[in-house]
C-alpha cells in the first residue's frame, strides 16, 4: 500500500495576451481602434500574422487559439491551470493615457479562457489597467462571472493583495498571489492603496520587501496550504537576470513560498531549483498577436513553453516537464524537432550557473534535471 501523500500537478505558462489582434479574430471583437504610435487598428496585427503564415478563416472558435496545447493539457491530467493574463477584459471607451500600448479583449470573448478550463489568472501586470479603473472593474467582474479565480488586482490594496484560493479535492489548497513591478512597465500610480483600485505592486526587490509580503501571504494560509508567488518583473528582452531578482526569489523560498512563477520577458529565461523549490525567472510569452512583427528575432520569442510541474506536500519539486509550442496563425502548435532542440540547448546554457539541465525526449518535450 502506497502511504505517500498525493502530489499536486500544475500547469503554468507565461503571458496570455488575448487582447488586440487575437480579440479581433474571436467571435465578439471589441472596437479595433488603437492609440499606438504606429498602429491605429487592431486588425492590422491580424493582417501581419496572415502575411507571415497564411490566411485563416475568421471568426475562430474560442478553443482555436489554444490549438494543440489543449491536447497536452488533457494528457498531463493537471490539477490546476494557472496563467498570467496580460490584457483588460472590457468594452470601456476611455484608455489609460500614460500608456502607449493598450490591450483589451471584449467581455463576451472570455470563453477563450473557459475553453481551456483556466483555473486562475495572475493580474498584477502592465496591461490590466490599460483601459482605466472602469476597464479593471469590468475585468474582475467578467472573470468572477466566468468562474475564473484571480489575484493581483482589485478595488483597493486589500483586494489586490488577496490570493486566488484554489482547492484541489483530496490534495489541499494552493494560494496564488500575484505581484507587479515597475521594472516590467507598470506605472507607479497603478499600485493599489487603501482608497485606490489598482494592482499589487512591489516597492522593490529588497529582503525587507520579501519578508513583508511573505508575512502578508501567511495571513491567508491554513495548515497544508501551498503558496505561489507569481511575479511580473524585469525587461522584455535579454537573458541576464538581475542579482536583486535572484536574491528576492531565494528569500521568498527561504521564508516558505513553494514556487516562484516569473514572467514579463518575451522569451524564456533560466530556471533554478533552490532548496528543492522551483523558480521560473521568465516563462516567455504564450499567446500573443506578435506574428509577423520584426525585431529581436535572435531571441526566438515565437517559441514558448508549457510548464507541467509536480509538487510534493511540502511544495518541493518532484518533476517538471516542458512542452515547446509555437504560435502560427494565432494558434498554438508543437514546434519542429529542431526548434525543440534549440530550446533545450538554450536552457542548458542558461542553466549552467544555476545547476539545472534539460533532457530532450523522443516526443520533443524537455525534462528538467537538477
């Protein structure tokens, strides 16, 4: 008889940006007018994708954008599906004037999240307030109505700092906390306070800040609960990880956080196992409308990863399997074998200083060794 407690299986990914161009191909597109320096109509991003990889029939179904990722999710039999949702869900007419880029998805298109059975969304990022407080309020209401938990944004600091409480029958609870940072483009004035709506914004990456937020997170914790810190931090491009981010993540783990889920970079970054716990420094983009946009090609931002993570009852990593994917015509598909090998080699090079390595499987998936 197996007396080992059950493990918890979680799917994680980077930025899910279902606004702008992707919103335009879904059944209920929002007003396509944009206020960007060079692009004034969201449908131009659709045109760029079609020029790059061929035309596709529109509107698409809600499950279309997930493509072959849905098969992987079913095969993995995960307990929880967690994403960083980097768009407002709103039909608001007033944009945030301190931003050059504005993402939004029409509320009637929230079916693209329920189609993938997303359990929870991290919201503390630099696009959730692109359409102001009205847009944020509608985003929260839409997710609530759809039965999708969220954390990282709210009507005040208390609500923005509260976790998404995810109960897995027979396995206990996981509490998802979401944090934003000005280093990833969130304006300081977006930070929620006692009277102002906004995002759960970190002041800095100091040890004092780490200790403070862990203390606050523990106020919600019950015996057996596992805590995840999902952090939107750092630059869009480049593989260097600032030392203060590494020290911050280490401090979170030392004070009891099970897993650090980092994102913001447009491409994947290094992975670390620190004292038995997983730290993802940058998960890369996952669903975007960036096809056909030139620049930074050497980083291969078109390649992304599905992170299938298994944790024991203490939150320590049991296994991690990564599945390489690629966006084509706004739909996720498995990468070629050569691209999977490229990602494996990249993560092995990035992992050398952190003592993590990848093994490439016959199915082109990657297994983490440490």
